[in-house]
C-alpha cells in the first residue's frame, strides 16, 4: 500500500469517526436573555470545547425570560442562564430548579457624574434608575443603603430609561449617579466619569446567571445535568484562571476590541462564583425583589429553589474543594 493511499484511508476513517461523533452528540438548547458576561463561563465552555468530552452539542439561543420559562416547561428549551426570573417563576409554582451558578454577585457599578467620586458626594443629588419597580431600581436602593445613604431622604431617584439613556443623563449632568453595567462604565470612564462603588463589593450575594432546568429533568435525566455542570464548571475555572484566553473569547463572541474585552473581564471577574454555588442569603435577596412585583399565594424556602447535589458530585469528581 502506497503512503498516499494509506494517508487517504486514515483521513477518511478520521473524518467518518468525527462526523459520527457529531451525529451522536446530544443537542441541548441553552436560552439566554441578552449578551452578558454574567454567563461567560458557559460561552467559554462552548468555545473551548468543554462540552465535547460530555458528548453534548449546546446551542445558545437568545430568548426573553417570558418565553424561555414556558419553553423549559414545554421541553423546547433544556436550560436557561437567567436566575432572577427562575426564582420568581418557582415562587409562583413553576417546577424549575437552579442546579449551578456562574455569577453570584451583581455585575453593576454605581457611576458618578463629573465631580462625584464618593458616596458622601451624593447627598442631596439625583440618582438615575431605569424605571420604578425594576431590577435596576431594586439594586440601586440596595447599593445606596450599603454605602450608608438613605434612598428616601439623602437622594432623589429619577426614572431615566435604559443604560444608554442613563449614561447620557450622567454625561449631561441631568443625574449625578446611576447604576451601569461594564460597557456603560467603560464608555463613561472614557468621558471622565468615575466608579463610586461596585455592587459586587457591597452586596455579598445575589444570583445573576447559572444553570436552570426543570424538576422533571432533574429527576429523569440527572446524568445529562451532570455533564452540563461538568462542562460549565470547567468553563468557570477557566474564566477564573486564564485571563488571556477568556479575553479572546470575550473579544470574539461579544465582537468588541481587545482593549474593551480586557476591561470587561477585569470588571466582571469579582462577580463570578468561586464554586458554582450561591448562598441562601443571595436567594433570599432575589426572592425579596420578586415580592416587589406582586404577592405570591404560597411561600417557599430557598432550598426548594436550588439543588446543588449533582454539582457537588461533579466537583468531587473533578477534585474541586
């Protein structure tokens, strides 16, 4: 047999095995609400091939929580990254469960207008929020209280709109501070605005993104969940330990310049969970926010919303403490 023929046969077998593997790989749908670094470990796990050894082919699909939650219960979606909506839905009786957490602290920052550099500078000033009763409103109040300000007496809260509008209001002096995400902070700092405090520095725990599925899947297909969690944990560890590689993923997936990708990583780093879990205090805080939108017929405990047993099994298998 000639060397060329042997090479072609080997190549054909290799391609056949590869294609067969792709056919056998189990496809799963992961819903996410909008592009965000909060579920970056999942993106890293996908981009770095951490799902391949698990024989899983994840598809990340942008779906609003109002659609993703019913999609989970109907089986058209396997998992979702959003945790706040999951907790609210579970409190309404929807049979969902959080099995792992990527971000256990907020990725928001209280940004001050020019001349505002500390919490004491905010007394008597106007703080911009998106709208009354929103997550931004709730979180802003929490951050203000954490830095020693009374949201009802020391400042005036003003509804401004989305992050772009709040940044504009800061730049023009319409408001003197507002809670923004990493991209708003990066743009604001270019204009000479300063971060007063990172929400992650003053809020101990508040689950933002992770792995949510149904109680039915937890019961009927725990092995798939373990495979998902194993890939996700490897993505989480990679984000924690490999800045350069993670910045590469941010740059390509979020389609930003490398300098912005690096800044985004630096801003998000402290908000990622150290062990893939969130403590009970964080779940209770999220439940408190859910209650601001209405009453719930039946009270449930945080332990009915989370189940980290499979996660802990995987961590033990991976040698995580």
